[in-house]
């Protein structure tokens, strides 16, 4: 039977920041036969250029040019993935479209910026897809995922790190906390997860790192993610445990991540978190 245009998947635009996640999502989309436009706004694009059907690099504030690309390629579905630093956002010149959308925002935390972008796309009939639309297998399953299980003391630190990180995430400040022997060594803000791990973990070896989603996390953008760079930061400071939120954290390059964690003696666990207003995180496997 001959394939018709109606049988082919609708194209998608991947707006890509820095990091590994955009590459993994691009490959997952292409594996499903989805035509892919990649618009790179931060980071290197060599792998994405090879995967995508069309590739363009734009500045963060060039929203009008980005919308023109969507119209040119007749795309009405968009994926956001990857890191854009606060410094890049602050240094970016906003065009007229971006200026009208976010130029007067008093609150430019991540969620405020993304919600403005989502609202603009929605008004133009463009759907913003969940980050897991083509790769649901990236979400961390509940359980002890590494070969080594945390000690009782490490479990105490991991649970405290998750509680502290949950408070940060509720305020849209950060998603990561570093704890050792019940002492909070660092919390994440604008510097990002890996820098926070190195800053806190440098004070004491054996720390636990907790990373969570926001209480009302929008699955379309900025899901918490951990991967080989996270593990490298932990190795650098001899951290002992990485605890993430099960079912709501993206775990990148999982097989290699676990192999390297096991070689370093680092424990990785994914924990079911309570609903907003609930009690301590619990282990549910």
C-alpha cells in the first residue's frame, strides 16, 4: 500500500538548548519517522545538525525569526529541551515579538518565561508537546537503580535532600540540594545542578544529592534531568548518593550512567514523592 501525506507523522520543531537531552529527543522523534526541524538557541549543534531534517541557529530573543521558520516548514508542534543559562537570557537582545511577550515580566524565573512562550504559541495554534512525547522510557522508575544501596545514614541524607529540593522547586528557584550528615551544604539557584553539586560536595565527601520536579511541574518544559555530567560532578567531589524523583525525572543515557555509577561506588535511587502538602518522601518498590 502506498503511503499518503495523511499517513505520515506531522513535523515537529525541537527548540534546543545545551546538553544531551535535545539529542536524545531528536533521535527518538526520528526513530518514529517524524520530520524534524531543529532550532538551536544554546550549546553545540553538531549531532543535532546530523539528525534533523532542517537545522537553524538563533539567539534566545529572536522569537519572530523562530515563528517564521515554523510557518515556512508548516509546523504546528514544538518540543523544548536543553539548558539555556540565566546569563544567556540576560545577555540576549529581545526582538519585537519577544519584547512584547516577556519584556515587561517582573518575574523571569523559568516557569514564568516558559508559560509566556506557551501562551504565545497557543494563540498561534501551535502545540507545545510534553518532553516525553517521543521518549517516555527516559523517566526514572522507582527503586534502587545502581548496584549499591545507600546505607541507613545515606538514606537519611537523601530524604532530607529531597525535602529541601522540594521547597526550592515550589518557589521555582532550583531543583537540587546537597546534604551530608543532616547538614544542608548547598542548594541550586541560577548556577545550575552540576555547579551546586561541586560547591556543596567540596565541603565534605560522601554527600547525598537530591533532585526533584516542581510540585505542579508542567511536563512540556524543564523536567528535572540527570545524566553523565551529573555523575561527573558527583565523582569530582566524592559524593555518595544521587536521589531523584521517580516517574518525573529524566534519566539520560541510563545504561552508561549506571555502569559509571557502579564503577565509582555511587548509589542512584528514584523515590516516589508525596503530593504537595504531603509528608516525607517514601520508598515504594
